[in-house]
């Protein structure tokens, strides 16, 4: 398996790791024209989005905990 193929699989796994999201299947040919740098950038963006989502969930949970402790 080439590095590009692994990056495409990693992108697909990241997309599918979001809760309450339907399974995503990527046709590798759609991303195969991209270079490794671009694929790594996509992975970075997906990780950033996931981190922001988790932070927002954490903030919401903290607010909920504060409300129930009063």
C-alpha cells in the first residue's frame, strides 16, 4: 500500500469517526490526483474540526454540570 493510499484511508476513517454521521466511503480515485501534502492538509483540517467539536461538547457538559450543582 502506498503512502497516498494510506492517507486516503485515514481520511475516510476520520470522516467515519464522527458520532451520528452516516458511514462515508471515498472513491480513492477522487483523491488520487491530490499530492501527499494536500491529503495531509485534509487530515489536519478534519482533526481540527474534530477537536473543535469535542471542545464545544466539553464546554456544554461543563455548563450542564454547573447548572445541576446549583
